C-alpha cells in the first residue's frame, strides 16, 4: 500500500461510513476503492485519505475516553453509601445522556481534538448543564 495507508485503515473508513460514524462523499469512496485495489492515485488524495483516517482514529479515541470516564464515574459511585448512590442517580443519567450525545454528534476535527485535551469531559459538561438548567 502506497504512502503507509493500510488496507485495514481503508476498511475502517468504509465501515465507519456505512455505520454513519462519518460521511464520505462518493468521490472519496471511489478513491478508497482504487487504493484497496492497488491502483495508484494522486499524492494529494493520499494525504486527504490519511487525514480522514486520523480524524476517525481521534473520534474513536474520544468515544473510548467518554466510555472510560462514564464507567469510572459509575464504579466510583458504587463504592458509596446507598443514600449517596440515590443522590447521584440524576448525575448518572445526565452524564450518560451527555456521553451518548457527544458520541453520536458529527464533530469537527478541531472540536474532537479540543475535547480529547479535556481532563474530565463529562463532569465539565454536567456542571455547565446544571448552571443552565437549575
């Protein structure tokens, strides 16, 4: 595969497109199919495909980070008293909705990068949400 683009990476892009995680225009899908079939394409298009792969990897990293934060929060909550757990029910629900919403959103690459730099995304969004809604 030319310019360090693996067939696995190309397959990931196509699968993400099929699943609606990303939206690839018809031209890019055709370029990816050409690359998969060993056809050489213009170098500038290789760089575009590489950028798409990087964006998909960052989106996957963000999804994993959100899942990990939510799981850690829930596990930490389980160590508390029954009353504290009941008091946390609202926060659990809202954080899960925030997590699911962020994972399903079509974010710009800069938004994904900015979120990845945040220490605790769910808590930040939760506290902002509380300030607006309560």
